[in-house]
C-alpha cells in the first residue's frame, strides 16, 4: 500500500518521516499488519474477536 501526503511545511514533513522510520525500526508496523490480518479473519468468521485492550497492549 502507498499513501501520498503533501506537507506545506518541510520541517513537519521531516518530523513525520523521522517518526515513520522509528516505527519501522521498532517493529510497530509489523504489529499493525498482524492486527489488520486478525481483523480480516474476524470479518471472515475464521477468528473470534477479543477485547480491544488486549490488542492495544500488544503495541
């Protein structure tokens, strides 16, 4: 997936990129992907849902 975002302020753009790089380095993105896969399985009826707090605790 790709997302295009235009920033009017270059400083803000650099800060957002810095945050995203750290998310990637800290495996946060992989945790989000796992959560999205779980949501897909729940929607397909292949997995039962669980409390949101459990999901948030994994982040």
